C-alpha cells in the first residue's frame, strides 16, 4: 500500500468515475484501475462496486474514506514540516530571562529555532523584533508598544509575583503592606519600572527607589532586610534561592501577575515563524494561569488583561 494509491482512491471516491479521476490525476485510465485493484488486494477489501455504467463506494470504502483522507492530511503536514526544517533559515528567538521549559519539544517539529545569545531587557527585545534583528521574542510588552513598533503578541506564560519578607511569618500579606523596588538604571529596568510604578499607584504598594540593580539578586535581599517590610519580587528573581533568614509570602488583595508575550512582526508571513509562534502558544490558557481570577492584577496596557 502506497500513499499514491490512497490518493487515487480518494480521487475515484470523489469523482465516482474512473475516466474523470484519471484525467484529474493525469494518469491513464487502465493504470488507475490497476492501482485501485492493487490497493484492494493489499487491504483485502473491495472499495468500489463498478460496472460499465456506474461506480459506487462499497460500505467498506465509505467507512475507510474519512480515515484515508485524515492519513493523507497528516502525510502532507509531515512533508510541510520537513520542508521547513530542511529548507528554511532558522527562526531567531530572543528572550529576557524566561522561556518555556519544553521549548525544544514544542518547536523541533515545525522549524529550526536559534535562541539568540544576547539576553536583553523586554523593551530591547521587542525593538529587535521590530527592526528585524529577531524573528520572535518572549518578553513583556504593552499594547502601546505593540502599536508603536508594529508588532502582535500572544500569551506565552505568566509569573505570579510574591513578596519576600524577613522573619518567620509565611502567611499571605496584603499588597498595601509591602514595597516594590524601582531602579534608577532605566536602560536595564525600563519595563519593570513601568510595571512597578503602575502597580504602586493601583494597589497602595509603597514604591522604593534604588540605584544599585537591587531589583534582583543579592542586593534585593539586602533591601528586604533594610526596609523591614515585605518586598515584591521581580520576574527575574522568580527562581532565586532565598537566604535562610528570608521567606516567601503570597500576596493578597490584589495578586499581581507578570505576563510573557510571544511577539512577532504584524506583517510577518513566513510559515516557519508563524509556526513557531503557534507552537509556543499552543495550550497556553489565561484562565489556567490565574489571569482571570477575581483578585488578579495586570497593568492597564497589558495585552492579556481581560477587557
């Protein structure tokens, strides 16, 4: 049994006429008839009842037709995927500090992905997509950024932020009882500062200005100790191990989330790039991530905020 024979079967089933099917397939009528007979022998079932006046599908042929069509669709999809992998330039992917943990399995079947070695802030990665230095980026963006740069975004993931506190208490802490750090280095922390400033205005969290890169890393822990109150972590500190004298506490009233967008150019038409975006966003659900919970907070310009 060959895929070619299955395509012949579908053509005859759709035309119910061997002459028309042969003309459509650009083969001789006797050759088509022989191939259908060979397919019937391989399947050990008769597919058509035919005489000089008519051709009709047998019950077996009718039952098998949708499965054959599905098989041919899968074969065509496999051919397209293989073509993208072998014949296209790699898709250049940039990021800030987060990528899906299953990036390889998600994208390996649709395109060759080159993860860019330059890890840059969100605003820089979005700008690199806009100027063509990258094809796709995983970063934080606002709707105004998308409009200004000519980009579109889909949800790739989200981080639920929490507070880091000194002392033994580990229970929930209300947002207005915490602080959030804003860094004077706007080149590195532009996106975070925009987010943190709006978070402070909306929730009553106290904004604390620093100038030492202390939004994350060891300096962040020093600020927690210095301030004497819980401090909201940044997405870049999501995976950092806490020192033994500090604890993680959930935020309540409201619960802030930081979203990761998969960003591409709005006029992008290359199938490999579009397929990578689809693969990265497939199955990502805002509700499952908590973004639709009653107490969830997202900034007003977040493209994934419920309207």
